[in-house]
C-alpha cells in the first residue's frame, strides 16, 4: 500500500501487517466504527436530574467506563480505545433525555510523566490522602469525585483485561496491561502501553489532551532495553507505530469543515532536558521514521531546536518535512526559554515546556489554559476608523497609531474584565476565590496539583492558570496602517478624507489607486525595515497592553499571535484595506504575510517575522510557510531547508510551520477526492486530510500557495 507524498515515494521500514493496520485506520475503518455508538444514555439512572453537577458527572463517567464498546483492532500491539462518537465532538459522551450533559476539556497536555513514575495506584494513594485531609470541608465533594473517577478508570481497565484474556495473539497486550498503567512500567513496551491507555480513557471521556515530550517520556526505557538486549530498534519502531496508528481511531472521512485531525494530540521532541543537556534519543528518530513512512498527520509534531541541535537531527527533520503533510514544525527553544523566564517561570519549569495540544506554549501537566482570539484589523476598521466614517480625522500618522493602540488596549482590558467573572473575588491572603465551574475530574486526575489540593482543574487546582489574549490579523493591520502612513502622511498621494471615502466605497471607481496601493509599496514579509519596524512596534505595544492587565483577575495573561484559520470566519466583517484589498477577502493567517504581498521569497518572510522581539509573545507566534516539492528536491533541497531552520532560530523566530505541497495536486484532490484520502496538509496549528476540509478551507490553503 502507498501512503500519499507530495515529494516522492516514502521509505518502507515497518512490516506489512503494521502498514495494513495504518491503511485501515486512515481509510476510516475505526472512525466509522466509533460513530456507530455516539453516547451512553443516563435516562434510567435514578435521581439523575436532582444530583449535583459533580454527582451527575461522576455517574456519567462510570457509565461510560462500564458500557463504552470495547474495541480490539486486528493485530494491535497496544490496547485501549475511545469508542463513543460524541467524544469526537468535544463532548462528554453521555446524554439525558436526548441532550448532552457536559462539554469536555482541550488545550492542555496532561501529566503522563506522573503516570509513568507512580502509576494509577500512586495517584489513588495521593487521592486518598487528600480526601482524609479535606473531609468535612468544602473540598470534600471534589476529593470524592477523584476517587469515583479512579474507580471508573479501573472498570475500564478490567474490561480490557477481560477482553484480551485467553487470546494468544494478544498475549503481549494482556501481559502489559496486567501491570500498567496501574503500576509504573518496567520496560519500553509497557511504557508505550501505559501512556496510550491513559490517553485513550481521557479521550473516551470526551477530552482532547496533548501528549507532550514523547522522547523524554520514553527515551530512557528504550535506551535501557536496547542495552540489555530486551528489544531491537526495529521491534521498538513497530510498537511505537501502533501508538500512532491507534491515534487515527477517529478518522471518519467526509466533510469535517476544518478537517478531521483537529484533536490536539500534539507531540514535542528534542531540546534540553532538566539537566540542560540535549534529550534527542532513539525515540526521537523513531517518531520521525514513523511520520515519514505512514503520513499520519493526527499527531502534529514540533521539534525544539537550538544552536546546538545535532546536525543529524536537522537533516532528519528536513527529510521528513519534504514529504509534505505539514506534520513537523519547529520551536526556537532558547527564545522560548527566555520568554518564559521573563514572564516569571522558574528555569526548572520552563525547560519542560511543551504545548496545549496545538502550539501555544505551556508547562505540561500543570497548566489550566485557554486563549482569547480577536481580530486587530476589525478594531482598526470598525473602532478606530469608525467604519471609515466621514467624521474621523487624524493630523498625523502618530495620532492615528496612538488612537489604534488605545482601542487595542481597551479590547485587552475588556478581555481581562470578562475573565474576572470566573472568580468570586480576592481572599484576605491575596489569592483569588474561584466560582464553581464545569466538572472535569477526569482531566484533573492528571494535572498537578488538582488531586493534592482537592481542587478541580477549572477551580484553581492547576499550578498555572493562563488565559492568553491572541491578536489576529496582525499582518493585515500592519499593512493597512503602513498604507495610510505612506499614501496620506508621507507621500501625500491622497488626502485622509478621500482615502477614507474610497475605502468606504470598497475601491469602487478607484481601480488605478487600488493597484497603486497594492503594488507601489513593500509590505510585511519582504524584509523591509520600514514596514517591519511598524510590525515590531505593534507587537511590543500589544505585549504592553497584556502586561497592563496583570493582576486584574486570577489568571496570568501572556500575549500571543494567531488566527487558527479564523480569517475565514472574520472576512465577512472586514472592510476594504488601504493596501489594496477589497471587503471580504481572505487575508493573513497567524503571523504570516497577507497572501500575495510577499514577493521576496522564504528568507525574506522569516527576516520580517523575526524583526519583532517575539520573546514578548510568551504564548506563541506562528509563522506558516508553504514550499513547493521542487524546492526541497535532492541534497541541495535538504541543505537549503537546514539553512532555513538555522536562520529561523538565529534570527529569533518563535514557532515555524513549514509545509511542502503543490497547488496542482490540491486542485486534483478537489476533483477526485477518492484518490487522495490520505493527503495531509498543515492547516493552522493542526493537520488535516485535505479532502475532509470544506471548500472554503481548501480554497484558503490553495490561495496561500498560489498568491
């Protein structure tokens, strides 16, 4: 069987049975099986309607554990499955009188390290100690919920042991599950099974957690087993491949709007460990082998790079990237560590950073996280310029820019004030008192220190509580401001009033002027100091807006830059732009240039993006870059890609999402989707099979490549 590649024929290392398992998963076999049973029903549960929210949650989780279908895939080397279809829809898959009872949790990476160190039994011991400490207090109900959910986990675990018992072909699975994840694993195979089984239960309950630093979690187990002769590297690759294939159990095909791979199960590789040394190990390379061969985009993988990253790893990353699918992205480790330190994270915590299951940076297993996106272009157009109203006037560009930053600051202030609603107020000791929130005990089991504190993930149990304002449309905003600056105030091509009137009319009757605005100036993404200095200034001022709101509520507010594809959602409310675009056009994604404005190539785009002090964007700033297969061909192509990655790191980039794709192939996939079922593309922090995107999303990706 052939797994699609934008570049050429993929290498074959895995056995035929494993490749067949991957093909079955990617072609919807298990995803279609999952949606046969959407939820468990709670209608026959006595007194369900009058229970407390936490009581209802606990009984829902127990019923899920008791009644969710057990699935053992043909030839699987690890076991456990999330088999209720509504979990795919970000819901706790339980209903009452036909209605969904609870939403679930995402944008977090849970503490798999704790699972490997102490096992579920160790977590239970901590839970029992916490219950004893908090008995008779307001925290007792949550402490009991923790015990109830651990009971449900054990039910789920026993059901798999019963299903595997007596089946010789799954003897290894059964043997491993006799130990893990209840106790710490003794070897690599058990460690893989332990992580997967916990992951499968958490997502069975509707949650979408990230995986985190998989090579850190598994590397020492594999190194020891290889040294002791207990496993070969080829055997380890087969076992780990089944982890990735099992992660495709929700692939169901069809139109999924923004794609079928958006479940936040991201992986982070390489970089520094707790001791400051590089952690790259055999698992790092096995993950890259698997991604290269199987074209599985369901685990978007980010590699932490620094000035000392091994040349071998850089080459291997580029060899995988060139096959397309957008599966591998890049973090600039040193810049992120500086950013986290400047924000106040201790070095020993910062060095463990991963992400939230997309690309926003967090300390895994300790962070209650979400982000709040907004469109800066709409603030400029609708608020500062009042829909290009005739009564708006500015004497200078500085007046215009100052007014816009004031409106931007007000938007961030509103975000912070809205977040205060999560809190009842401040305690006498200066801590914040949380309001009751959505029950989420299953996630709380694996987030420090919810169990020890007997506090939910959403009610102050996590070590770090983060809500990140994310500025969107930053390239479009910079370009718009720059066009005003040049055409009105510097070059005096047109008066402020006349340009406002022209934009109000969507450039109607002013085509020569529109083309002048579009083509006369070099906009963001072309390594132009003049426009990039405005971008740098706006990034800095936005970070300052966020800093001003620190202490307004119980969340920290690190800044970030993103759109995550919202340029589609936002376009209906966007007016014509001063740099030559008309109302409703699909504009820039994340911190990337506006499509069609970058004319100087990939290096210039990176130089523009890196001109800002991106360490001020503590939560992240993503740069997307599409490359043609011809550009990455042969040794010269690999060398060029390595130079691109090194330049990104040395110039001060934050997060880099390169993808290799050909618009011609994407057009063909639109015409004949049946021939391109496994064609994966990078979307905006996640990957998706191209044919599962709706037409608007497909067109957005194609236009990003063609302009």
